[in-house]
């Protein structure tokens, strides 16, 4: 645990570099329709009359793909996203500010929760019902970090997945589903691929899962 903490400190130091996000300029060119998990996410959301909020939007490529509004607490990430996708709205807001603002038909959260400390995660889970419009749903994507395709990707690209120093948690898919299910009712679960742009057939490997959730009654 101490090793991971030191990795995170190093990551945070690098993360503050002005050049950190510039190396990811290729994301604006990604064809997310070729990755099953993203195309499934877009189809599942469908029409969202009150709009879509992409929580933890980072560099904004998923936000832009979904036609959503993005929010992130990292100012430099939002600045980069605005530069990459000037036609898409990105915000820097806290969970409290979101809870007191606009309500959305859909909230998406793609590979974000594993980056949150336990207290942050609980705060976010408590805020979701306040941000969702009536009948709204939460759509969560989580990588299967111990999937063979993911492990291979981690070897090819050090610093990803299990070795990503920004990951606070490296849950199995079962562990993650349990945590999610303790806080929301999971109404649908769908596998898909989040890797290998150059091999679309790897969609069959289902290296990630999408969970469609609604707040538990009484929350």
C-alpha cells in the first residue's frame, strides 16, 4: 500500500506538468464506435431529454462522443478538454455544487470510481440521486483489471490498469459490482471491450462491464 501511495505522489507531481495533457492529443481522433463498451453505452442511454452529465470527464473524448456535459475537479484536464472539443461544455465543479444545480436524465461515470478515495466515493454516491432527474439513471463503466487482455495491455503500456498510480483501488469486477450494488439497484449489466482499437474482434473478450443503475428507494 505504501508503494502505491508513493506511486500516486509521483503521478500527481507529473500530473501537474503543463505538458502532461498535451501528449494525449490523439484522443480527439479515437473512433469510440469501434469499442463495444462505448457504443453500448451510447445506445443504452438513448434519448436523454434533461441531458447527460459525464462525471470525471478528464480529457473529454467520451463526453464529446455522448453529446454530454463534462465535469471534473482537475482544472488542467478541463482546460485540455475544452481545447480538444471546443463545441462541448466542460465544467469544474465540486460534488456539492453539482447537487445544488441542474438535474440530468443520465449520469455517466467511465473508469472513474477506482480513482476516488473511500470518502470521496461515498460523497459521490450520496450526491447522485440529487443530480438525477425523475426517472434518471446512472451508467457506470468499470474495467475488468484482471482480465487477460487488460493484463497484456498493462505489460505493453506500463502505468495502465493495475500499475496505474492514480488508481486508489484495483477491485475485481465482482468486488466492484458488490460496492455498486450496496448503493444502487443495478437494473442491467452488459459486457464490452474497452481496448484494442486495432482489433475490433476483441470485443468478444468483454474486458469491461457497463452497469445501468437507479437510486435505491428511500435515497
